């Protein structure tokens, strides 16, 4: 027999979130770039993964991986920005940020972003327009705005749908 108050049995306390979900970002390091994506897009992080090469693909399409029965392209944004980029981090120390919806929603495309280092949760308290930043030309079409970390580091917020459009455009010419 339980000593629980019968009036409280089966009741649930509301969860109070001090920041709306839309104001959260997942920050990652891609080479020398600090990038952020919306928590609405980000689903999980893989510390180890199998990678299958994609023949004739652009260099920045690092391969593909199957997760939960769905094949996701692996995007290496550092190579998109600089095709001559050479990583200091061994491939087995890299991680994948998985995101997107199942079912092919083009506004929420399923992809995996290759990154090194540790991910960081960011809030939009430090959102800034792009006017004061020098963004690499190859990255500029995909950047919406910036967000700052608690340590004052600037992260570029990536428009994932635009990145997916670029990938589809390049693959369509193969």
C-alpha cells in the first residue's frame, strides 16, 4: 500500500522551460568554423558511424550513412568552404550531427553534418545581423544570422534547407 496522497495520484506537474524551443541552437565546430543549427532541425549526435562513399559526388559530400533505416548524406561544410582543407582531427574522432524530418520534407531535410570537438547548446540571446561579420563567400548563401556563445564566440546559423538545395543542385548535374 502506498502512502501517496490520493488527490495527487495520476497528476502531472507542468514542465517549465525557461527558454522557448525555437530560441535554442546546436553549436558545432567544422574545421575552423563555428556553426549553429536550430534545435528544431537537430535530432541527435553520433560519436561513431559507418560512412559509404558517394561516387562522383562533390568533395563536400563526404559520404552517406544509414541511421534507423534512413540514408542520410554526410556534409562536410569545412570542405564546402575550402576544398583544399586538411583536418587535424582523425576521421575516427569526428562526429555527426543528425537532423531533419523523416518523409522527405524539403524544409526539414534529413542530413548529417560532420564536425569535430564537442557540441554546444546556444540560445538566441546573442542573435546578431550579419552586417558586421566577414563570412567566407562559399558559406554566405547558407548563413541566416549569428548567435554568440556564453564565452563570446560567434557561431554562424546555417539555413539547412538552402544547404540541401545546393546539394540537390550539384547532384542533379552528375
